[in-house]
């Protein structure tokens, strides 16, 4: 059995997509979704999907080993950040080396780093007159968006694209590729 723990701070459409993708896979267990936002829509999705949803605050994440100890109980084979906006603390990186992955909605190292998430990324891509953008799935280290790249998938950006139309293209790539890359990393099909 391969155990996955997901982290999310917002809507959780990627979380829902990943849960659906592995729903019929008896080798994969989605242990829980952890969030740092009490009002995150991802918690509503967990209720609907009948997936464990756990909220934690800054103290539990940065000032104590609370989240670390909870994670250890799941014995995760992969920790997946799917729209999680906080930097990962050293204790998690040290305890789960090369087991934490993130998806970023741009072609890192471009348009990454603190504050570069969601619409801000697509607005920057548009403002920069980029002719392409895409997704980056990467390992997580102690800095935002700097770990080793696992997979990048590109899409074109045309002059009549808007940040919203770019976001739509990016979400389509995320939904298609993120679960497949997770399955490859876990060596399950
Ligand atoms: C996605 O665009 C992902 O690339 C980024 O955060 C967003 C999460 O969207 N890391 P959702 O919450 O999964 O809808």
C-alpha cells in the first residue's frame, strides 16, 4: 500500500482530482488532507469525498513538532502540496527527504517564489508578454519553488489570452498530469 498525504490552502480542485484519480486504485491510500486555512474550500471537498480533513495553525506547523508527529503516523510514501501556500519547515524536509512534491502553475524558475501563486502568476506571465507558460512539478526544499524539477509541461500563450484564460489552460494541464506524475513517483499505475 502506498500512502499519500495532501496539503492545500485553498479551493482544492487538484486535491479532488487526485482523490478521484486514485479512487479505484487499491494500492494507493489517501490518508488525509491537511490545511492551514479554517475556511478553505478544500475542507468542504473532503467532507463530500469522505476524506480525512485536518486543520493546523502556525504553532502546530512552525513552533512545535505537532504536524510532523501527525505525518509520521500516516507513514507517507509521498507528501503532495496541491495549492499549499506556506513554506515547509526544516523538520518536515529533514524527516521526509525527497518525499515532498509541489505543483507550481508556471515554468520555474520563472514566476516563482514568495507571493507568486494563483492569479498573480498568470498576471505576471501576461504582463511579461510570455509566448508560453505551463506547470512545474518539483521536489520541495526549504525555499519556495526551488527544489529539483520532476516534470514540466508547456502550453502556448497567445496575444488574446487573459490571466483567466491562462489559468484555465494551466488547471487543465494540472488535472491531466499531476496525478500521473504522482503515480509514477509511487510506481503504481
Ligand atoms: C494550482 O494552480 C497549483 O498549481 C497551485 O495552487 C493552485 C491550487 O488550485 N500550487 P486548487 O486549490 O487545487 O484549485
